[in-house]
């Protein structure tokens, strides 16, 4: 076979793989072992691939820009996908689940979205962040 992707620069979910079995060319997707890593890799990579294999190309994944209800003071080397909840009052605000560990699966049932933070970024509370509603993944 052939391995096209091994590791992605994201957290959680670095050990994602994609390849093909030879000579048939059957695609193979390898998800990480930690539950949150597997969940995010499936939602961000495997699901769109499987939909495309079915001819579904208009998969809409809206990204909302809403204020952060948290500080992100230490820039990271990897793209961070954080389980979050958009809390709605007079204005929406993104709140993070307190335990962002890749084994904390309960964070996915608490959250109603994912905050995406690019590598090298720091944020102060109130700064706008990219928020992807979990409902857009239609899982």
C-alpha cells in the first residue's frame, strides 16, 4: 500500500493517517486512539471524505466568529481544536470545557461546538474566535 498522510499538525488528533491498499487502490483512514482525537479527526477529515465518495460535495460547515470567554496566553505549535460551548445571552460567547485532554470524552457531550485556534496565536477574553457548531457535522 501507500501512505499519503501520516500525522497532522493539530491537537488533539496528531496521529491521523490516510493511504491506499495496493493494487486495488482502496482508501484506508486511520484514526487516533484517544476518543476526542478520533471524534475530531472523523468530523474534520473522514466524514468529508466519505461524503465526497458518495458524491456529496456541498457539505456546509459554517464558522462563526464570536467573542472568547477565556484567555489563551501560551501560543502553541499545533492547530488547537478546543471543545467549547457557545453561551447565548445578550451576545454569544465561547466558553471552553475545563479539561481539554484528548481522553476527556465527556467534553464532546458538554460542548455544542469547537473553537479553532491557529498555531502561534494568543488571545485575551473578548477577542473573536472561530467557532464551528457541532450541529454542522451532522454526526
